[in-house]
């Protein structure tokens, strides 16, 4: 098997290298991936020399790593695959995703108060209204760019509603998110773009927090600002950092799943017809979309002491990168893993991660995916991809930038 450069984001812009991951799972479940030169603007932004990492491809190894925060740290060098300067890491460690226990545990308990069953159920009802409005706007056109007019719209509207942002601010959230997550892609990146976007979103979060402290409402921002654990509340800095994480994670993951799901259904017309004929299959179809698409490509951990993965010795401070698309097609876990099967059962995929860092918004994301496809398949039953699919250049998220679709116009 010819080696594939997993370090190079352009690899994933072309396609997820599933054949290579299959070879790695069998022959090198912990594979050493040396660094490759970055574009000068990206290298300047990261501010430090890049090291290689151990690419982990098997399902069980990724589960084991995810469960063991003490041995595989999110905090020591953050979850970003790229190495960062110490001052950048210090800033990013304020994000819950870049923390270990006990700090992570305490903050997660606080944030959990904003994701209660009542709040999610209330949003589930509103998601249906938002999805219907999105389809209302595109239905008369007969064609549209699915990413910008459908897939990105729903999670942005849901997040804006959830946190109490005006819906007209969704374009700002979309642009900031693209710049921060797409820093490896020339279309979204320049030397200071991601840093500027982070600063602007930080200021926006601070402004929103001030509004809600003065005028609390029935939204996630107000809940989070008033929640307490052991007598402690979120301070402004922690709230601002969590707000940014919520926008990035909630927007990117769901948008990518919806876009990738539309592509998968177009590429598998038999499965699409089966789903359109029986929408009761939407829950299992949603899980299969998440498994098959794997909206998050990778996350990094750092070994806190010498250890082993799959028989391979790992040294303290080595980078360990978990590849979820590979785990989600591990034949040791999934029968016929390369087949898109909307009735797959069981389907214990890792699209939302595993263990202490399991995605807080997983159930809300599932509701968004189910709801938008229910609307699309009911009202635009012949919708299909009709042109070139442009992917984001990223080794972190499996994202589609643009994807034209066509359908019979309806009023």
C-alpha cells in the first residue's frame, strides 16, 4: 500500500482515504506520520515548529484513548493536531475541549445545566419550524447550493435561537466559524484571519453576556450565566470561550453531517428511496449518516508518560491523533463497514467522540439531521446532487464547501 500523507490537509480535501485507513488498521494501527511543510501563512499563524504524530485507526484503541484522560491528555498540548506556541495553548486551554479532569469535569457539570432534557425538547419543536422555513425559501427555485442555503442554515439558526442571538447575526457566525475551522484552506485563510475571527467572536460573546446579565431571558446564555456548581458560576472569560466552542462545534459538525448525508443519499438511490418511502427509518438513517460521513475527521491527545498502542511504543509527550472515519469503518465492529445502510443495527459509531469529551449537543444535532431530511424528502422528493462537490481543505473536519442540488420546484 502506497503511503498517504495524513499530515497534509489537501489529502482530505480530495477524499477521506478509506483504503489507506483499512490497510493501517490491519498492519499499523499506530502509524508514525512525519510532518510535512505547511503553507507559510499557516506556519506563521501556528507560531512553532511542527512535529509528527502517531495516527490511530482502530475503533477499540480510539475508545481506550478517549476514556483515559490521565494517560492521554487533551490539556497538555490541546486537541489540535498542529503544534502551537505556548501562549496560544494557554489561551485555548480555556476551552472545555482542551481540558482534563478535574477542571474539565467541573466545567462540564456547569455547562450541562444548559443542556437539560427540557431545553432540548423545547428546541426540538422549534427545529421543525426552522427546517420548514428553510425548505420554504428554496422550494420555488428548483436548484440551490445545498451547503449555504440548507445545510449551514439550520444549525446556525438553531444555535442563534438557543443562545439568544438575533437570527440576522447568523452570517457573522458562519463567517467566523469558516475562518477559524478552515485555517488550512486558502479560501478562508490568511495570516491573521483565524486570529481576527476568534477575537471578533470573543467580543460578540462578551456583548451578549452583558445583555443577558442585565436582561435574563429563556435562552442558553442566561441559563449558563446563572448556573452554579459548588457555589461557582461561569466567569465572563470562561463563558466567552465556551460560546466560541459552542458556535464552532454546533455549526460545523451538524452542517457537515447534513451535507455529507445529502451526498450519501444521492450516491445510494436505493437507500434514499427506502427512506423516502418510510420516514420511520429516520432515526437509524441519521445514525448511519453520522457513521458513514464522520463529520469530525480527527482529534489529538498527548501521552503523559511512556505507553503502548497496538503494540507500538509511545513516548511521553508524543502526539496521538485519533481518526474517526477509520474507527467508524472498522470491520471488527461494523458488518460490511463500507456499505451505506440506513437500517444498520447496532451502530455504535464514534461520530460524537467517546468518554468524558462526548459531544454535549449530540441529541440536538441528531434532531436537526432527522428534521431537515424529513422536510426535504417529503417536500422535495427528487432532490439530488447535480454538480461538482467542493470540499474544505482540513485534516480536522470533513466539510463540504459547496454542492449544487436540483429538484422539481414547488410553491
